[in-house]
C-alpha cells in the first residue's frame, strides 16, 4: 500500500532526554551560578572609558549584521508561510506540508518569545549601566530591579534569535535531507554566535543574554520537532523459530 505524500516516514533516532535535559541543566546553572562576573569581564574587553563600546557605531555590526540579517530571517519566515499555504494545494510542495508547518511554528515561537520576556524582566543593556558610562544600576536576573524611569529591554538577546532560530531548519531537514540538515545546524550555530559577539561588542547585550537565547531556541525547536515531525521507528519483533517436530 502506498504512503500518502504528506505522511512522514519514520524519523532517524533521536535521544530526547539529553536533548531537553542538557539545556535545562544549563538554564538552572545560569540561574544558580549568576554569570555576571563573566559577563562584565567579557564586556569590558570591548569598552573604552570615555569612548564607549568599540562596536557601538560600527557600520558592519549595526547595518549589516543587525539590520540586514534580521530582515533576511523575516523574509525566510514569510517564505515559509507562503510555502505552507501553497502546500495546502495540489502542488509540488504538498509532500512538504507538515515540514513547512513545523518551520512556520518553530520560527514563529523562537522569535516571538523575546519581546514579552524583555518586557517581563526589565533587564538593562550594558551600555545603560553605570559601569559602562550609563546611568542605570545593575541587578541580577532574579533580583528586584533598582528604581528607574526607563526599564531595560535586554534579556534575552533578541538579535541572537535571528541566527539561533534557524535551528528550526536543522530539525525540519534531519529526516529528509541529513546532509543539508548538518549544514543548517552549522549555519544556525555559527550565525547566532557571530550575531551574539557583535551585540556584545556594541554593548547591547551581555554574553549570558545570548546564551539564554540559544537555550530557548533549541528547546522550542526541539519541542516542536517532537510534537509535529518526529515519528519513532517501529520496533520489529523477531520471528520465533519453529521448534522441530518431536
């Protein structure tokens, strides 16, 4: 019997326990360990007293890595939506309907959680802090915010999600195009890291802000993959050998 074109085949094996567990442990470690000392040490590498952050007004970091990359990811999201809508019709994209639906969902969730979390936490950017020439007082993530007329909007790293959200492409492709999936994984991690470093150089984020983004995006993309795309390999039962007649 033939399989319907939109019915996914069995997925390649994936161990979800460490897939969810390791990011979860890292999140707990960040909450318990409070990485502010490392954050400040790394940010001070790119800060010059009296001048500011070395990348604050960089054309490459602001116009190219910030604006253009964000626009490219938005364009990818729009293409994914259009592709999904076309897959609802009897077109060549029909076999990719579930995968495209996953991509829309994972990209949407990965990028949309950032703004509400920024508003909820009120964490200030490095460039706003007294230690870096600003006027605001630093407070750890779980601490009560110091009195201010302008709450921060810097946790988690928003721009890093433009790169790390592309982890969705890895999960979308891993069962259909394993080689392309590995390329997508390397691209997502590499681009997210470059964007993260760029924002640290600009004073827009601490290192840990962007690490949180990676952990959130990985968990979201993996959870969507588990719910939408993953199909466990059927367990084959060995045939029992017939006993010889007595």
